[in-house]
C-alpha cells in the first residue's frame, strides 16, 4: 500500500513548483556555493531532489550534480527542466532509506525535507541520515533542513501550513509531544485537478536529537541554524519562530 507521500508525489510536479517554499532557490544555492568555497571540482548529491530545483541551478553554475528521488513523476519533470536549461544532471529513482551510489560525494544536500521527516518511523528517518553519511567522502559536508520541534511550542502548525499552500488545505491536525509527530489530513489537488485526502504523518526534531544522530554517524562538527526560505544564513539563530532548522555537518 502506498504511503501518503508516495500518493502526493505521484502527479504533483507542476503544482510543487508553484509552492511558496520553492521560491528561494537562487539564494539557497548562493549559500551552498559559499559553503563549498565555489569549488567546481567537487561532486554533489541532492537527496530527495524532487523537480530538481537545487540540482539544476547548481549545474547551471558548473557543478557536477546527481539527484535521487522516490517519485518517478518528480524526476521526469526534473529531467525536462534540466533539458530546457541545457544542463546535465544525473537523476536516479532511488529510495533515500536504502540507496547505494556507485561513487562517493564531497557534498550531500537534502533540502525542504527531501524525504527526511516524512517517514512514518524514526528508524526510517535515521536510515536516510545513515545513507547520506555513507555516501560522503572523508571530510565531506552534509547540508540539510528538517522540521523544527521548537516551532509548535508557540505557533499554530495548521495556520502556517495553510497560509500559502498551492496543493490544498490541512485539517484535523494534532501534534503529539511524546513522539514529536504531526498527524493531519491534507486535501490535495494534483496536476490533473484530481483531489484526494491524505493522512499525513511527519516527524519534527529537537536540535539536540539531530546533533546526537549525526555525532553517532561520526560527523565531527554539527551546526544548526534557523531556516527561512530564500534566506539561508549562519547568522540566523534557531528559535521557536523557525518552522525548519538548517543543519550543516562536516565529516
């Protein structure tokens, strides 16, 4: 039986690209470039690449990029976009929980959840982090974002999700403080206009959890910042105002 995120991304590529959270790509890639010191010799893997917005922009700037995603539909759209932009990106359909690549990478990025946080168990989410770690070269860098468990302390997750969503409204939302899981119903309209009701289940994380996970995977340095769309910055201190956190970890 398909999981909610598999159903959502079956025919969602064009709608995805209209979502407000996709509009910060240029600045986010600027930030990534600065982190890797504009080194065009490195190899980059984009995990949960979706329609390829970060992968394609990096390729436009001369980087060697590969992208993986579970959704055939998202990847097909990504390939069309890369072709239209006249750039080469190697896109692969792979499950982030158990993927194996034929080479190792200097940088792995996993932005806008990219699969992580969407999984139905903590073990599955950890498997994604583990696979990303295994795919990195020695002294490689890992940049990703995930849902911030501090946010629901002082904010309505439901109001935030419904503020500017192209896919459809979120209803019947609950947040379990024991498991840090948000469960809700999403009335989602796909690219063909078909509507379906999805039972969503997403995991939010405390910064201390993420640090512990990454340290257990032998990352030597872990820094966590507040994450705002199109405004990635090491100057942004993580607070309960940030829906996401931005994690930068070095092997």
